[in-house]
């Protein structure tokens, strides 16, 4: 296979797979090294950008790739698919997502402890939307189900990885707080919200 055929094969696999796929899996299918496959993926991504194609390649960390439509054309794609507009996420759903994203994997009881209210219906809705998923069971009494965010969450919020989440506190502010006040021992385990 020449390079054009290899890039064509990558394009076909990414299109057919429709979800993020590891470069290593693509390399195995092409019978190439991961490094060679990554170079081909970057060439394909560059070609789409240079041609202002309706398609683009997204790269998710650690090394997963997905073919998607370019956001610029999103409105037209929605029209042709005749999809209903998704309802925006409620403040409760955004809170639950934040708790999970910053602390994952977490149990439902942890989420409820942080929020101070029952969150079972919100968790169920987020599972249905594919923004969170079960991540096994925690090694705690009762073996509660753990939850984590999904690749769909990353795509919806435009993140390559959870490291792209904004910091919870400004670093300078956190240092100033730690220098000026030492919390009492009983307060040290409480969550601080700003």
C-alpha cells in the first residue's frame, strides 16, 4: 500500500468507527508502527484543514482520534438530519458533571454529599445522555457503583482531556490563603466552595 492508500484506509476506518479510536489500534489494522500511523493521521488532519473540508480529525489524549464534521458546518448538518434541538443542561446536571469530572471516579453518595441533595435522577439523565458512565465499583462498604465522565463529555465541552478543565482555585489565591490562615483540624476535611 502506498501512502495515499494508507491515508485512505485511515479515513475509511475513522469514518466507520465513528467514536474515538486509539492510534495503536489503527496501526495494528494498517500493519504499521504507531509512530508511522500518527504521522499519517497528522497529514490527514492537515489536509482537511488546508482544504477547509467539512470534516476534521479530533485528537483526544492520550492518543485517540475521531473523524467529525467541522463545527462551522454544524447548523447545516443538524438541518439535514432534522434532529430536535437538545435541551440545555440544568444547573443541577452541570453541578453533578463538575463533581464527577473533578473527583472521578465517584459514587452517587459522594455526589449527594457534595451537593447536599438527592442526585439520583440527575445521574440517571446524564447516563442516558452519555455524558457519564459507570466505572466499576469502589472498594467501599456495599461496593457502590463509581461514575466517570465520557469522551462525549469531553467533545461536548471542547476538551481534549480532563487536564483542560479550569482550575478550581486561582493558584495565587490558594497560596495566599494557605499563608494567611491555617484551618482548624476539624475544618480541614470540609470542602470549600467559592
